[in-house]
C-alpha cells in the first residue's frame, strides 16, 4: 500500500510542540556573526560575517626599526608594529674647578720684599747681597737668574733706603725681572744673602666649567602608547588590513600594556536557519483538532487530510447557515470486503467566480 508523507502534501509542514507554558519549542534561527579579538581595550572585528573571520590572526610587537605604529598584512595574517627604543643611560654631573690666579715668587729679607715680575711658580730667581765691596751696585745675571747687590760697607751700616736707591736707578735688565718694595727705608739691614731663592709662587690655573648632568632617556615600549594613538595610526593602515578588520577603542586616553603573540579571531559564525522558514506566515493547528490524529501519525498524510476533512465536515454540517459556495457533506459508513471494513464517503463542492479558480465570496 502506498504511503503519503504529510510533507508531500504540505511541504511547509513542521512538527513542533509547546512547553508547559504554551511556548513553541522550535529551533530559532541566528544571523551570521563577525569574528572578534580584544586586547588592551582595543576591539578588532572582521569586516565580513561568518566563520571565515576565525582564520584571521593578529600580532602586536615592538621594534626599534619601526616608525610610529606600522600595520602590515599577508593574507589573513596581520601585524601591528610599534616603534620602541632602548633606554639611553644618563651621565652624572661632573663638578668643575674655579680659576686659580697666578702669584709671583717672593723673598722677604730685612724688611725688603723681592718679587718676581712674571707671576708663576718656580721662577728659579735668586738674591745675593755682598758687603764690603768696591762700590754700591745692583745687577742681574740672566744665566744664573741671580740678582746681585754689592754694598761698599758692612751690611749693618746700610739701610733699606740704600737698596731702594740702587733699585730706582737699576737697568731694565733688573726691573724687568724683579720688583722691590720696602717696609721702612730708614731701617738698617742685618745680614747678607747668598743665592737665596724666591718661593711661594703659584701658576695660573684656568677655570674648568661644571659639566651638567645628562638625564637618562627612558625606554619607549608599547605601554607608552594610548588606545587613541593606536586608532589614529590605524586610519592609515593599508587596504590588506582594513579590508579584513575594523577597530573600536574603549578609552582613547587609556594606555596599552602589552604586546600580543599571534592570536586568532574567534566567534565568527554562519547564518543558521530555524525550524520555520523566514518571512513566512504559518497557520497553526493543534494536533487534537484533526480527528483521531495520534502523535506518531503526524507524518502520515492520509491521517492528516482525513482528520482535517472529517472534523471540517462535521463543523460545516453543524452550521445553522452553512456557506453556499463551499459545501461539505459525508455519507454513512457502509460495510465492504465481506464486512471486514467500513467505507465512508465525503463530498466537497466548490463554486468559483468566473474570474478564476477561486471560491466565490458568500453573498
């Protein structure tokens, strides 16, 4: 015996139950979703919805060779490279030294001060005073760097003024090398001198300026960049990047914190259909409204149509004013096959308008 499935008669038939609250337990459809990746407050999303977005990968790295933030892409593999730099150590302050003025060698003897005209240490100048000489003289021996003072009497019979008189009349060979000063021209001298050196001079030392401290230049890392800076550079990313992903930031002023190893996007899904067709209207009939249709018989097209016709005929026959353009009736069951079965006949009459095969409206 041939079977007729319900869906062969009603292709859109669905077999759906309700829960205890009467809600349909159908499978809901879902729209396609876009794959995403979140990192440091940045939200990257695939341009195209679907599972293909899950194949996109992103890597965020730092490099001393980059400028700003550079974006590159090869196929589904994308990279954001931050310009970073190592720390440059600073140097401490190097204190300078003040200028040291030059000071001349000196010799103070019996109230007379002998000073080297040329300032500086270690002039090598000497002074010799001889007494009881032929005459009073003063001279300078450049070979031995010695100032010779000869007195014509005992030194104790001479005064500072006698030496001053000699010095005032001395040749430039003396005055160019020695300067003499006297504490008391009338004071007597006491002793002679023999090659007594001038000492105590100081050489000139130029000032050495202080070298100021040079602060260290700190390293630049990914943590020095904000989400807003990342978004600004993303605006100039090449098409191989922007054709695949978009970017959303959660806080433009927030700093990033870390790099990102190669990581895949996730969450992309294809559109999924539900139990019912989209953009369609359904007529929902409870199974019990179809005569004698059991739960295990819903895909038996004979039982579905018979249950519908049987109950529909009974409903039409019960009407006090039944329609005239669509008439349903049934005969009484009669025995067939030697009394082993019954047969009942249903009759349906449809009256159409002349404009087409459609039921004529009731007047």
